[in-house]
C-alpha cells in the first residue's frame, strides 16, 4: 500500500479506511531476525487507536443527537412547542462547547507551530555559534602552532649557531634575528587580537539584537506542570 | 463544613460509594481521549468566562495535566492516605494560579457535565451521585489545604530581578529580591513566572541558603524553544518583576545532620540546589567533608567554576572536581559524570545529593546503588505530586 509508514495517518484529514486494514503491508526486519520491523507496526497500531477514539467520539455524539431528538419528538407529540423539537437550549450549549473546542484546538496548533519555529531558530543559532567557536579555536590553534614552531626553530638555531667568541658581525646578525622574531611575534599577536575582537563584536551585536527583539515580541508557550483544576 | 475523611471511610464501608462503579465509569469515558478535557474546559469557560484568564493561551499541556490528575485520583480512590497527600499538594499548588474556593464549584459542575456527556446511556442517578460525592471530597481536601496554607504564606511572591549575569552562551545567573522575604530550606525550588510569558510556570532551585538581605540566586539554562527559559536568560529580564511560587522540594539536608560526609553530583545548572546546600554546610559548626563533582558538556558550561574554586580554597573540608564530556577540550577530568565519580573511589559511606539532567542523574544513582550505597543515603529531587 502506498500510504504506509508515513505520518499521514496522524493527520486530521486523512482517515484510516477498512480497505487499508485489509491491504496494509509492513517491511520485513533485517536479515537474521524473523518478522516485521517493530516501529512501523507500532505506528500502525497508534493510527488504529486514534481512529477508534475518533469513531467512539462520533458514535457518542450521534447517539446523543438521536436521544435528544427522540425526547423532543415525544415532548412534541405530547403537545409541546413544535419549533422546540429540533432546537433546544441544551443543543445550543453543546454547540457552543464544540465551537469553543475547535477554536481552542486551532489556537493550540498556532502556539505549537510558533514554539516549534522558535525552537528551530534557537537550535540553528546554537549550531552556528558552535561552528564559529570551532573555527576560531582552529584558527587560534594554527597561529599558536605556527608561532611555536618558529620560536623553536629560532631557539635551536641560536643554540647551534652561536659560538662563545662572537664577532661584532655575528652579534649584529643575532640582534637582527632577535628583532625579526620580536616583530614576528608582535604581528601574530596583532592578528590574533583583531580576529578575537571581531568575533566578540559579532557576539555582542547579536546579543544586543536579541535583547531588542525580545522586548518587542511577547510570545506564548505551554507549561510543564501547571495541573488543571 | 467540608465532609471529613471519616465520612468518606464510613461511606466506603457502607458501600454507599461504589469504587468499582466509579472506575468502570472512568475507564469508559477515558476512551474518548483528548475530547474529554477539551469538552470539560470549553464547558467551564462558557459557563464561567472569568476563569479563562487563569490559564495559558495554549491549553494542550493543560488538558494532559487534567487527565493525569483524574487518572491518579481514580486509581487511588481507595487508598485514602496517599490520595489525601496528593490532593493537599494540588490544593496548595493551585493558590499561585489564582484558584479560589468559588472556582471549585464551577469545576465540579463542569466535570459532572463532561462525565454525563461522555457516559451516554451508562449515566444513571446513582453514578451521578457517586461522582458528585467523590468530587466533593476531592474539592474539600484541596480547599482545606489551600485555606490552611493561606495562614502560613502568600499564594505567590513578587520577585524583582536586581542583577543579571550571562555566564555562558546558554546560562545566566539571576539575583532576585522576593517580597515579602521568603523562608526556605537550602536545596528547595520555586516555580517562576516571567512577565513576558504569563501563566507559564517553571521550577528553578535557589542556589544559595537564605541570606540576611533575602536575595535569591537562580541559575537558568536556555532550552531550545523553551519559552520561560528564553525569557529568563535574555538580558531584557534585568529589573523586571517575576512571580515566584512557594518553595517546594525535598532535596535538603537531613535534620539533624546525619554525620556522614557528603558527595554532591551536579550536572550543568543542577549545580544550583547543591550550591545552596554547600552554603548551608559552610555555616555548620563542624562541617562534614564534602566532595562536589560539577559536570558540563564543554568547559564553557562550567559557568560557576570560579566561585566554586574560591570556596574550595577557603574551606579545607571542600573538594571540587570539574569534568566535561569526552572529546571536549579541557584541562582536567573528561568523560561522563557517573564515570568520573566512579573513578574517584568508594563513596558508599557518604550521603549523596544529585541534580541535573534526568538521564545523568538516573545513571549516577544506579551506579552508586550498585556500588553499595544504601537507598536512604541517595537524595534526588522528587516533586511527587507536581511531577509533570
């Protein structure tokens, strides 16, 4: 069957039919195990359960309509108001309850959608933040590693090359190398600082925007443990 | 005068209240699923529109809570003591939502209308009388507990956010001044409602023992899409006024203290109640030895390590071991918190207090128990009646 194994069964609009009960198929489980895959079967059972609940509700509602109409007809025959046969005060209340229930379910769905959206946005922000942090970390590791390698090279060459009696020329060369290394380290430090400050500015900017947008925008959500009356 | 428990017992004994019949009736209407609470709230709001404002915009979670409570009441209807404790808690808990005695009659009428509606031909005068009697008892226990609670404390406290600190990307620390002053035991929690998310309450633990200036410290972790945590971790929360429910929870030191040394295991913002307990221990004349394990996913998540290390330097009875998840960059312990704790030796002679993500806590509790720690030495938060 084509509709198998999707969440379509849980939608309000798509109903399970007796035909589908006769034609439903399930994938076999992986090699080495006998029988069906468990999850699709469980999903199907959930769908059957939901359908049953719906049928029971419809049946009750119809039964009540029949009872009410029967009472009214009997009352009508006994000389009551014939216009009251079809519409009574009780009907109006049940009707109102149904309308309010539908409205509430619609409102709940809007809130749930908004919440799912907000959850997605936060999650994306979190993942993006993790990426930025990882990238920054890698960048800083690279800079450190590079600086470290160069410093070690410099130290090794200083140990190997410099013999105790240094000529002026050699001393000059050593000082030149030292100056070069200092400059190098300064340059690296400046790079690192600029990069870090850039990242921090980005984060502050984001925080500021977030604070501003949260102030303008009230939202709704469901609570985890406020127990009904 | 509400009917007493003795009345209930007498009536049960005299078989005037048919428990089997109540259960069968409930099992029958319960097959209607979400339609049942949906009908109930719609009926209630149509008859008493003023009650609607006590509830949040979305009622989806609320309907689940109602059914859960009904299931619990019906299943425990013949073990009166358990049920009474549950209902008393429920009654006290509902004060902060603004529930008053008149609401109970309205709720009872709508509950009966709902049961009648879904019972169909099974609804008889006898069944109606049983349900009415059962609800009257439930309502009287709840309202009596709420009334007794009124003598002791307010329904809720005003709490001004006097300081806000963002400690990590997703963790903020709030300092709140409650009015009036709030008395509580270190390790307890309160439900918090933020002004931008009306009628949504979430539980947070105080991270300090009661102080002379009355300030409460809260550690808030941002949950993706979590409406209340998003509001509370945002910088916009500074200077706003929150509502705080009464302190609840039993994650507290035994009184008098057991004399055993302590093992504290905190995952992420589960640190808060354990830090309050540390505060309390520090004030004892002869503090026991305390070993605190503080774990997070990354080093960034060890948001309160500075202040903990300061405490450890100050008190020689205190040892702190921070740890982060395996694969994270950290100079120190890495791995799952229960693993790290187990690596540090035998804890079976200590009292353990645990708080944090449910899975971590369950895993750690199982490990401690299998390593020989007795059940009564292991303390975790148990909200009991208000468990979601």
